[in-house]
């Protein structure tokens, strides 16, 4: 607690960025429960539910090339502020759509909002690294991950309660949080790119802009992957979230389909879903602290025991997922969801900090975008495939175990992939 207070006290701009993220994340999870319940009540089958997840996550994979380009070359304050204001407007439009029961309209607005959020996502990472020194970067990431978990916990729990009054209330609260976040972001100092633009970046006209976006956006993903492959630790960190997401895709579907049973709350599906996600969020807050406090052998100034911590976090997540998938009684399901959150939160913090420390400065935005693209494409694609298999008659628990096995295989493969060549870290620090 003292370390957190010192970090916030000594770095006022980071404190402002952290506050903006906090209020925005709270509303995100309020509306997530509302959209999920709309899909369960107005949609058909497990695919309708998995579509909600895909709409929230898939745009991150589709627009990540352009997002990484923007994050590397546009003022991070301007980009994040414009993004959250746009999200506020789109969320407000969901209120009348939900009031009329138009699931298709709500889904379209969710897709548009998620696309806008995806364009802004890497800019948050670039802003964070610009606002804190390398020596406290791990602590700043841990605080962000812990805050995410608290807001996830509170937002999901409130979302389950608010579902009693209807989704319109949740959408209204969500829109207000985006407005508050935009106001806070306006208090940040300017965060422009530090390097002057290359001659190829100043081509006039819309054709030049499109050509640049294609070349350095979509065309940069293979280059970002090559940069990651050149460093074994960077590659493992860049693929870490995707492996855990693949492992958990089937379990995510399971807790929505059987949320009432897993929590023992009877037929109150909304409360069950909210409670399960709240417990998972609580675990993601504790996990980063355990990962940073766990003593491991020093592997160098920029790795801070990277391999051991990353594998530990992934192992904890896998154990939690396995418990949920086979839980014979509700109590075990609750424990498994919490342990899943522990591993997920630790994995997120360790992998994100490693990417920030070992990425070349000019590539951080695109490597962060690649990280997000792999995670969201894997999660949404695996969830949709798992839902289609469930709708064909497969038991949800069997499907959950299948995706868990695939995720474990992917994590083992990424951890054993050697570096393509020697590649020094861009920034170093001691934990």
C-alpha cells in the first residue's frame, strides 16, 4: 500500500492517467453484463452469447495495425481523450436501443465502440511508459492491473444488481464514466511523439495517408512479429495473453451458461454471472502482487525473473480453469474462478511489463498492438468455435476442457521457441 501511495504521490501525471482508466473501466463492466443478458434473453443459443464477447474483443485484432501506428505517431493524450468521448456517445445511443429490445442495434453499437476502443488501446501503454521512469514501470503496471481487477469486480457485481432495473440504467452510467475519463485526460500534459517524422510520413493527401496506414499499419505486423521473435523473452511475453485466452475461452462460455448453478443462486442468472466475474476480478487484483513479491532467481536487469514468473502465473491460471471445468459442486466453481483470476492478473502484468521494457522505443505501440491482436483474435475465435460446438450438442464442460488443453499446448510452444538472433532490450530496470 505504501509503495502504491508513493507511486501516485510522486508522479501526478500518472495519477491522472490512472484515475481516468479507473472510472472508464468501471462503466465498461456495468454494460458488459447488460449486453450479455440481452443476448441471453433476445438471442438464440450459445453462439449469440459468444457473439457478445466477439463484438467486444475482435475489433482489437482487426484494427490493431492502425492502432499501433497511431500510438507510435500521435499525441497519446489527444488520442485517448478523443477515443473515450466517442465511446461516451456510442454508449448513450445504446439506451434507446435497449429500451426497444433491439439486440441487433445494441450489438452494432457495441462493435463500433469496441473498434474505437481498439484504436486507443495501445496509446494507453505508450502514455504510461512516458509518464513513469523505468525503475517503477513494473509497479505502475501492477497498479493498473490491480485497479482493473477492482473495477472489474465492482462493475460486474453492480452489473448483476443493476440488471434488475434493466440495461438502460447500466448504459447511462457507462456513458457518464467515459465523460469523466475524458475530463481527467484533458488535465494531462501533451504527450507527442519524440522523434521527427520521416520523409515518407509526410506524404500529402488522403492517398498518402492510406498508403502510410497500410504500409506501416497492416504491413508492420509481420515486422512487429519479427521483432518479438528476435528475443525469446519478448516473444513469450507477446504471446502469453493469447495462450491464456485460448485456455479460458471454453470456461468463459461455461460460466455464462451455468452461472446460476456454479454460484448456487438458483435461477438468478444475472446475479450468478455478476458474482462469478466479480470473483475472477478479485483474483486478478491479487495475482500481480503475488507475482511481484514471489522470490525468483535473477535472470538479468531487464528480465526480473521473467521466465519463472510468467510460467508461474500461467500455471495458476490453468489450475483455476481446470477446477471450474470439472467442479462437481458450486463451492469449487467459485474457488476455481478466483484462482483463474489470480493467474490471469499475474500473467497480464508480467507480460505487459516485459513488452514495455524489452521493446525498441519506436516499436512499442505496434508490439502492444500485436499483443492485443493475438489475445483478442484468439479469445473471440475460440469462444465462437466453442459456442458452435455446444449448439451442436456437445457438453459445455467437455468443450471447456478441450479449449483448456489447446491453450496449454500453445503456452508450452511459445515458451520453448528460441530467439531468432541476439536482441538487446531497449530499456532495462531492476525490480
